[in-house]
């Protein structure tokens, strides 16, 4: 429950900057619906089989084609194994020269590409991209393209391509060369004419297919959001949620793969014979002059694909307990097999019996079934591999935890039958039945048969003995008075008797109850044991208790305007690692500006701003806590709560608390789902720059901006009192479009020429020794 003081501060902050609420709503909603589409009333459903937040340690090759079936190029080759990596929640696609300039089929470079297995005809496609630093020489691209089908009728489309965005092309057009700010949002097609496929290029049909848009910023300097809505009537392009182009949809009705790639452009290629052709970069003078920029990388924070809700296939009717749906694929599609991923389909040949079979290629066909408690089942199926030396597997996992139960291996190129027997546990539960191969394989005629059950005979299933037990943590550290819950997992998952008891070695240091709740009593180290009733199997967790008698924080919360430092349980100060992706780490033994953070208002939440860099602490999409944001949006919002004599920090974007990863450079991560797993920080106020809330309110009321909305002339910002610090103006993407230092000034005047920006909504940010706040600005 909040104290009266907390409630006052929360209510005040909720209303302090109400003018930017709409901006913040846009930021928070982007994960659930497109940033901007044609009809605001459309209902969109995100398709995760082609969307990726890049939160894993490597690309999700179940969504993206790693090799094979990639677009043909004549000037470079694709090598995803070397040129696509995930780093801090961002996909990095790199173009690099061959070692020793080796000529590989008359190409000298290799690059990375992400192309989905799944295809889409209509929908909304959006990606957040930062261009490659080299500038001229490569083309970071986000595009959709189909296969070629020359069997279509006269006047029909053989090939469809929609360029959501192509950056950095430095193209020649109408007698002048584009520069780094010019981008293409174009359409390409091949149409059947007189029995042959004829290319339609954008420059030949500019009214129907060419969109050139010049950005007011350099796309290599920051991330921007590029989107495109494709419907039966129109194709509409957006950049950062603002429409930038619109064309009628004449030829673009073929299923298309979603693709992100980094291609070569001049001077590393020359365009002739309707294609890009390689030049030797060490003998061509213009290419050689640009080689110092290689290798170069484009960055993708996320890609998201939506379909309108009425275009999404409704789920099949629910199945009963112990029933597998569409077991022989005779529906002609993957109905019921909606837990599949990768390149999966139903074929009209290669069936074991009937007319249909399922096929996979580096993929998995799978469905989730419900099985009743205390029952033995047999899962059967027929399968074969496409080529000798390939193997495939049928298996069963628990659906809720992905716990592996059992599998069966197929190696024959002729159909053979596989079978798995499993016994369920004490409760009705869902299981995932799957068939997987890294190569081509076929499956057919699955069966799910109940062997016996709790009510199916006089004896019931046989007892399953306990083979082991584990604890979810091998060691934990607590402060005196803190509590943390431990949980035990008895093995195997279908063991008959899963009862356990908890005990502690030294009950003066810690205690544990029958449910695994540990309470820290006094400084020291001890162990908690869990023991199974069946077989007396044991697991141990080491408990370290720290004394809080000399800790800081004083049982109080930091307030807006204060400058604070944070101390981890290990006694280290949290710092901004300016040399490693701005990660926050608990590594420093003393305080400099990199260990100081200003507490700022975040529209009902709190934000933290580095004194050293003026950047804001942010929760990355992979839950890493970093400090590189230029403004306060959704990922920069936090709540701070009391925990004993310290504080715990919770990220709004994912609802997780901060923790410290001792095995990874003491990096901070927002990955603790409960307060019991959160890092408890001691906080200290730094220097004399803190300000009390009543003074903060008074200063807020003194700040004025006019004219607002702003059209022309001087834009005046009055501070109400002398200020030392900085004035920033930030666009919707978080990019600073104007910045000015202020020295002992009560106001600042900005001319129209200094605001060379588009119309729209912006944020004025004031950072000083006695203020840190934001105000809305509308430019018309």
C-alpha cells in the first residue's frame, strides 16, 4: 500500500506532463498494433511466425531461412552463418569483403539476409532499422517479394516485389544524385505479356511504382520505424508513423516473403543487363576508395507482421481430452497442427495411406493435445526421410513447460512406424506432439491411444519411482529480514509420489517452511535442503545472509530531482559502461559521474538519467538494462519500491524487477518476475543538486512555451528563473532534432531556420541543475 506521500507524488506525476500522453500511448501500443495504418478502426492480429523481437542469443531459424531458397544475386553472395548475429536484442546484418579479396564466382563480398519461411499477400509490415555506417556502397533494405510463376495467364503477375524501404542507394535520378537522406519506397513486378515475363521497373512507370522520399535526418545515425500497409486496393508507406507514399495495388497480389537484407551498391557494383554486377574492389579506383568502410552493418531492433483480424484463419473446433486432430492431413491443410514452425506443408504425394501427408524441411509439425491424469497413452505415427543420411524425430513434450518426455528416431527413406508410451501425472495436462527434421521428411497417420487409466481397470497404472530432485536456485543472497521462495522439481515428471520436506542446516541464520519459503535471520552462510519422501533424494541451496545494520537508503524512496547512486548486494556501485553498448553494471568501488543518476518524472512513473551522458536508462527488448535513450518513452519508465532498508526497481515495459547477473560482468537485467528474485539496492543521494517536490512543482508552473502550436517566427521558452543546462527538442522516434546549451538564462529563443523539421508532435526537454522535465510542442 502506498504512503500518503507516495500517493501525492504519484497523482502529481500522472498529471504533470499530460500533454505528451498521446505520444506515450503510441510507444506502448506499438507491440500490439501497427504504429500507423490507413483505417484506425481496423483490428490487427500480430503473426509471430514472421515477427521477431530478436531477444534470443541467435537468430530464430525456425522463422528465417538460413540457407537455400534465398534471392539470386550476381554481385555478392549470402552467408548467414558469418553475417547475421543477435547482439543485445538487435539483429546485425553485415556485408564483408572476402578474405584476401578472393574471387568467389566473380563476387568479392558476402552479406546477411533474413527471409521468412511464411508468405503473406496482404497485411501491415513494420521494422525498426538503423542504417549502415559506410553510407554509399550498400543498401539496407526491408522488402517483400514472391516467387516467379510463368504459368499465370496473359496480363497477370509473374513476380511481385514491394520495397518497404531501401536506404543509402545514392541513386541517379532526373540528372542528379541522391544523398544519404534520400530513400526509395518502390514497387517492382514481372508481368506476362505475349507469353513472356516483362519487367516493370519504378523509373519506367513512376506514377504507378516510384516513391522517393527525402528524410530530414541521416538514417545511419539512429533507428527509425518503416512500415507498409498492403491491401487489395492500395499500398501505403509510413515512416515513423507518418504516411510517405501511396500507390494503387495493380500487380502486387502474390504471396510474398518478408525480407531484411544488406545489399551492395555502387561503387562496388555496376548495373547492366537488368542486374547488379560485381567490380573488383581492389582494382576499381572508386571502390578501392570506399573499402575502408568495410565490413559494415545494418541494425534491426524488431520486425512485426500483422494481418487484419478478418483475414486470420479462425482456430479449429476444440478437441476432446485424449484426441489428436487431423491425424492424417486429409483436410489438405495443417488444421489442428497450429503448434508447427518453419517450412511445413501438406502434399498430395508421399502419403503412407490415403491421399495426403505432412512434409517438413528444417522445421516441425506439431499440435497440442490434452491428456487426462494418471493415464498411460501410446503416441504412434508413420514417417520417412527424404534422403539417405537424414534423420527425423517424433516426440512428446509438456506444453506448459516444454519439458521433454520421449522421442522416436526415423532414418529410412520408406515409411516405418514409430511409437512412444507415456504415463501422465496427477493432473489433467496439455502435451505437445511433434515431428521434426533438419532436412526433408514426411509424416502421416498419427495415433493417440489410451492404454489404461485411473478408472479403466481394477489396478490402475503402476507406480513410477522418484529418480531425483532439483531446486530452482543453487544459491541465493538475502539481507536480514528478507524472504525468498524456493521450489523443488521431482524427477521424473510423472513420478507417483512427489512429496518433499524442507530443512535448514543452521536455523539461527535462516529458516524455511514446508512450502520452501526461506527467511533470512542473521548474517552468515548456511544451506537449505529438500528431501523426497520416495527414495530420500536430496538437493541443496546455499543461503548467504547479509547484515543490514550498516546499510544506506534509510528506508526511504528517492524523489524526482534527486541525484542518486545505486549500490548492489555485492557492495558495488552501478555504472554506465560507455565502452560496451551503454550497459548498466554493478562493478565500481567509488562514485564518479558515470555512477550518478538523476531521478526524473516519467508521466506517472520514474526515469533515471545518467549525469555523465545525459542519456536515459532503458530496458532493452532482451531485458538488458542499458543507458542510451535520448528521451523518456515506454522503455524508460520504472517504479521504485521499498524493500527493507533498500529499494527494488521494476520496469514498466515488461513488469519485471532488476537483477544483477554475477556470471555476466555483473550486468543489470530486468528479468526478475517477483520481488523475491529482485536485486535490493542501497541508494545514496549525491551532492547538493537534489530538489524537494514542492520546489519542483513551483518551477514546473513557471515554465512557458509560446507560440504553441508553432508556425513561424521565434519560438520562446521561458524558464521562470535562471537556468544552467540544456534544451533539447526530440521527435517521435526519440531522436534529438535540436539542442542548445543555456548558461544562467531565464529564456531561450529558437528561430524557424534552426527548426528544419516536419510538421508534427515534438517534445521539449529541459535538463539543468534545478530542472529536468518535458513539455509538448506542436509544429504546424
